[in-house]
C-alpha cells in the first residue's frame, strides 16, 4: 500500500512541476527585456536631433547661447581646426562637411578654422540689419586664395569672396535679408592647406584699434621693446607710438612673405618714422604702411650701410594702420623702428603718401612663355612627354634665374578652354609645380626662389590663342598656345596683380 501511495505522490509532483515549467520562462522573458523594435523606437525618440536649418532659425535670439566655446565638443574642434595661437578675441571652430550639417556661429565674433580643398559649412542668422561686413584674414598659405561662399537655404550660391594671397585682410559688404538663415562654405584653393579667420558683422569692428590702445596704455615699457611680427594682417602684432620696437625681418625668398604689425594714431596727423637696421647691411629692409583694407599707402627701405633713416608722414587721426617688414631672401636682419608725433613743415599729406618707391629692375622684361611648342605634357596630366626636351627648353631660363638670386620668380600655369575652370586651375598649378621641380632638380635653382600659381583659363591675363571659333567649336591648333607655364619676375606688376588676387 505504501508503494502504491508513493507512486501516486511522485506522479502528482511531476505533473505540478511540468505545469510550472510551461509558464515560468514566458513570464521571465516578459519582465526582463522588451522587444528589439520597441527599444529602438524609444532610443530614436530620445536622441532625435533637429536639422541644421531648424537649429539655425533660432539663432536670432539665441546665437550666443548656441555657441559655447568652453564646451567639450568645441574644445575638440579647436584642437583639430587650428594650428596657430589664437588671439583673445578669436575662437576656433571647425565646420561641417555638408550644408545639412552646417555649424552655427554668432555674428560679431571672429572664428578661426583650418582650410583645405574640401568645403567646410557654417551657418548664421541675420538680425534686423540689411548690410553686413564679411571679414577674411588668411594665414599660413599665400600662394593660393581661400574662398568664402554664401548660400541661401535652398542651396543657391549668392556670392563668392576670395582672400588676398599676400596675407592682407579682405573686407566686403554684402546685402542680406533681415532675420534670415544663410550658409557659408569655406574652401582652400589649389592643393595646399591654410588657416582663415573670419567674421560676419552688421558694423565694422575695432579689434585692432582696441588692442593697440591697450598696448600703448601700459605705464612702464622698456627703452627698446622686442616684438615678433605676425604672418598675416588679421593677426598683426600691436605696438605703441613713441616706443622703439626691435623686430626680426623675414628672410623668405617670397616677396609676399611679410611680418605684420599694427598701431593706432592719436589726435595728431604728423608723424616721424625712424628706422635703424642691424645685422645685415648689404640689402635693405622694407618698411611699408597699409590701411585696414590691405591697401599699401606708403613705403621706404632702410639704408644698406646700416645708418639710421628718418622720414616724415601725415596720417589720419585716431585711425588704425598696419606695418610690414620685408627682407631680401637668404639674409637675416633686425630693424629697430619708432613712429612718433612730429610737426611737419612745407609738405602736404598727398605729397608724402604718394611718394613713389624706387623702381626695381626686372630680370624678365617681358614674361617668358613656355607653351606646348617648347614643353609638352601628357594630356590632362602634369607629366612631361619628353623630360630631356623640357630640360633643354628650361636651361636658358635657369641660367637667368641663377644669375639673379635676389629676385623671386613666379611660374604661372594656364590651360585651354577644354574643361571646367576649377579642374583647369588644379591642372595648371600642378604643371607649374612640375616646371619648378625640374628647375630645382636639374639646374639647382633654389626652391624658395620660385613661386607657383594655377590660373586655368578664366584668370589668364596674358594674350591667348582663340581656341573657340565663332560657333563655339574647339580649335586644337590654337589650344596649344594656351597650355603653358609663364615665367616672370615676381616683382612684375602683372605678377603682383596675380599674387594679390
């Protein structure tokens, strides 16, 4: 009897456990994890971001709040977006890689970004005003211009501005609609990288003026103040009036390589400029004054024998000016200079400001043209068809350049009209570089003596072959005249015009 009872008891326990095992796993799964699709929907709802145009539309009242220079994300952008020390009134900001991902920036603040051949996108929203000033200050790359393009929300290009290749600032006024979001695309021309400081403001800022005023207000200054110049007008080093300043002049071969300083005049209009060179007497040191638009107003060279130069000039009161020091290549020199108030008798402002610089003899009286009849490249490449023939054509050019080591030389590439201007600029720049490399490797021409630029066909200022007939058909026999590299003295007016674009 006991055995029969034990069998029934065991069977009852097994049936009870089987019933529990069928329900318990289902309840556990239901309480421990939700379905995957539900979790994804919840995550998407928590992390959904506004599109750039929606975020930018709030910038009218929240632009300063939208840009937080102390945030972790912005600090990471600052480290990756700049390679130079920032001024106190400038913040580093990296752009987005598309218009939809444009990075918002507030008006009336300067930003610095590292440029390359890819577009970086930014956006801003206007206020009540309709006229705005775009400020562009390039640094680190003068041979190629940087492009600042404005677009509307529909992606239509409204304007395109280029920086000056000599490092001076660009100030342009643009007319914009009030309370409207605009997009800015920044891109480096050619194949190089650079740094651009930019801002968009409804009125002109006085940053340089305030910095110079702050420097001049210091009560204790040494007898001679040693300063280092900046590489571009946008970051010019301020110095006080009435103070002797000692600075090293650039020893680069490029005529466009300069050391930049800035000062602000007082209520007076007449000033005395003292120049005292040191360390290199065989070649002079250039001292030039510019206005805030990058236009040269006046210039003079120090004496080659090391003696002091004293000149007089008339300037506008309470105005910010910029000074550059330039030095002939292969030499090092220092210049002590001072700008102080002085009473000038018997001279008018126009007579002083328009004083001509001494004419400099050019090593190429006329630009020397190397077209396809002298040097032929592989089609659509920067590769010589016959390198020996190219060397033979370049030999007399190399002899002239080597005989004038104190003259920088510009190699300007041009193309026929069989392509888009942008791609033609790149190709013509690469071919100018190929000629430069051959001059250096085959004849020993110093690399730093040679400047290169690609003009494509739209920016070609030289006489061209008519490679399109009246019906627009391409004429190959004329096109060979336009595929060329032009050699000229970098001090030639045409070369200077090209470099300053």
